[in-house]
């Protein structure tokens, strides 16, 4: 059977997205330390800088590229069960070293005398980006069903998901705020489904004019919704803002995705030519193999740099946009990149290595595994890595147990009946031994 050639356009999108995420997260903090308190701000809150987020908020592109890659690999597999198991284990494996490290780091820092407030900030930042993985695990679980829906109903699927997202936003902005979290599924599945239409559909064959028209339509609707709706202009959450387009996601992000995807598709031939260069191709391969590790460890790298410079040396971020800020930003990014490379050298191999395990878990067990892992990761993202000395119930342990249980269940099949029989037999044997020898 002929092997399909790798789509370098998707590699460029994924690599560009992770670089945009990392650089944005490194550049936007505005930090200073005084009297035991770490002041935090956001450079993108500078008046007019919200427009940058329309391109720098690339999570829609991550889900789009993930959707295309997931459908391509799912169509190739001979066993949906094996595909699901491999996907779950590959997503969860890089999380293990991060969790192991951050279970002990907060208490270590507390023992060094770090004040509580900066310690809380660091512990929260180290875990907050796990929200993406929690949602993406759910999207992966839905992929087999959504692939079937794509084959049967085509473009109607993302349209229906988008319509559902609109209804959720209407409820959210009418005093039913908690319903907004349903868009973590509707919005991101809709964008993920657009990736299907790139892999198997018209998006992969658009002319430049059609792609630019698509982009103009997406950005145009986004602009209208910002101008006349309840949506903020920034595509990332801003300090003190009453509404965020990201937490929970609003349906606005679907139209932003359409604009971004169309813009990239318009220059697809040029991006493919760029990826064809040997040096760029090698860089794409290196980034692609470490995508999740880079995502997970780039915020701890920021914490290390901020801890040394802001807390240790008294450095304060210059006013964003000032000459001093423009001079210092490259040095700041370079320091974060150096620390990240060290962390990748230590922990990147967890993602690079391929497991030879023969996954035997059945689909129902895999669904339970994904749900447990997603719940655990979401709990960590919401509560952070609190010090274990604060108490097991208040710390990250319950969420770590859920995530670890999901990882384990995604591997070998657990025979519940056999396990129960063995456990019952051991219990009976223990009871008999406790009673002593039987007298006749």
C-alpha cells in the first residue's frame, strides 16, 4: 500500500503555533517584586495592542492542525482502539515528569524561604496551561465519532457546533455564566472539525483568492462581533477584564479561526516551499517531536528566569513599548529559551521515545481513561500545584491521582471480574490465616 506523503503545511502550522504561544507567554508578563509581593501585569493590555492577539492567539490553529493530523492518522489505522490508546498515551506521557517535579518544587521553594504570594503565583502558572491538554484529550476521544459525522454530514457538523456555541454564549451573557464552559467542547470541536475539511475536503484545495476571501470573512465577522456584541477586543484574557474570550472560550474564536486558517491557506505554496529547505525541515522535525514538551515546560522556564532576575536580582519589567523594553525583551526571551532547552534536555525524551507496549485496553476502558485524565488535568489547571505540606486534600494529589489513573487505564486491559476474584480470594485466605489452624 502506498504511504501518503507527510503534509509539510501542517508541520509549519504546528511549529508556528507553538513558537507563537511560547514567545507570547514570555514577552507579555510585566513583573516587579517588592515587600514579599510579586506584581504581575500584561504587556498586551497596552492600549491598541489587543490587535496583536488576533494573530498571536493561535490556539485555534493548534486545534485545526490537530484535527487534520488526527483524521489522517485515524483513516490510516487498522484498529480504532489501538489508535485511541496510542493517542492518549502519547499525550499523557510528557505530563508525567512535569507533575513529578512540581509535586516537590513548591515545598522546596517554601523551605528556601520564598514568600507565600510569589510561591502561589509560580505554582499556579506551572499548571494553568494544562487546560489545553484536558480539552484536547476530550477532542481525541470524540474523534472517531466526529470522523463518522464528517463523512456523513460534512460541513454541517462544524456549522451545528458553531450554532450551539452561539446559544451557549447567549446563555452565558444572560446570567447563566457557568454554561459558558460548554463551549470548551463546542468551540474547539468545531475548529478541530475544520481540520477534517482540510484533510478531506475543499479547504485543502482553495485558490489564493478563495482563501483570502475566507480570511476576510472570518476576521470581518470577528470585528463585527467585537464592535456590536459583548465580546472584548483582545483574544486573550486581560487582567481585570469582566469578560474573556478564552476562559471559557467564546464562539468568537471559531470566526477568528476561519480568518487565521484562510490567511495561512492563501500562502500555502510559499509555506510548503519554505518547509522544503533542508535547514527548515530539520527544525520542523525537531519541534514536531517535542511539541508537547515545549508547551508544558516553557512556563516553568519563565518561572526560573523570573525567579532569578525579578525576585533574586530585583529586576522590574520596563514599561511595555518603551525603548528599554524593546532592548530588554530579546535578552529576556533568550534567557527563557536557554532554560527551556536545558529542561528539554532533561525531560524531552519522555515525549520522543516511542512505547513498545502492546496496548490491550478496550474502548470503554479507554473512554474512562480519557475522562479521568481530562478531569485530573483540568483540576490541576484550576487549582495549581499547591505545596503538599498544605494537606493532601487541599493540594494537587487528588487531581494527580485522577490523571495518573487515566494514564494507567489507557495501557493494559484491566479484567475487572478476574481482578475481583483474585482480591476476594486473597481476602478469604487472609481471614483463614487470621483464624489460625482449623481444629477437627
